[in-house]
């Protein structure tokens, strides 16, 4: 079994302005994924808005600097994640496709295999 990180991206303004009906659809997709995956969901969390993030980066001289918010200037930010154990990528794609964010025009879902060394 392999581990996959499912990153949920979206436009935070769109998320903040969702109607109750759309919020119910969003929640239903997450409940559906958790129910279908069961114990294969190793961890899942919603993240605070990107506006409260801190980015660490070295400047040209190698000195560590900090900036508020994400480093990239983009409308989409990571809003949450799932860590899922699965047989293969196809299984994870089937689970992640249940998420509202996978089909919403202002969101997206990225699936990345976790490197396990040992």
C-alpha cells in the first residue's frame, strides 16, 4: 500500500461566499470520501486561510527571511488535505473525485504520492 497526499485548492473568496446549498454539497462530498475510504484516511484537516500563513525563504545572501501569506501570488490557495493509504493512484483518484472541489470551477484537487524511505 502506498500513501498519497490529496491537496485541495481553491479561491478563498469563492469559499467564503458560498451559499448554504453549495456548502452542503461541499460537506456531502467530504463525508462521502471519508465513508468510502474508511480507515484508509490517515489524516485530514482544513487549513486556516492563506492570509495567516507565514513563508520562510532565504534571500540572496542566505539569510532566512519571513513573509506573510503564501509565496506565490495566485487566487488559489491550499485549503485542506487528506492523507490516504491506497493500492494505487486509480483508487485515490476515485476517492478524490467525490469531492466538490474536484469539479468546481474555482477549485482543484492535486494528488501526490508520498515518498517513503527506509
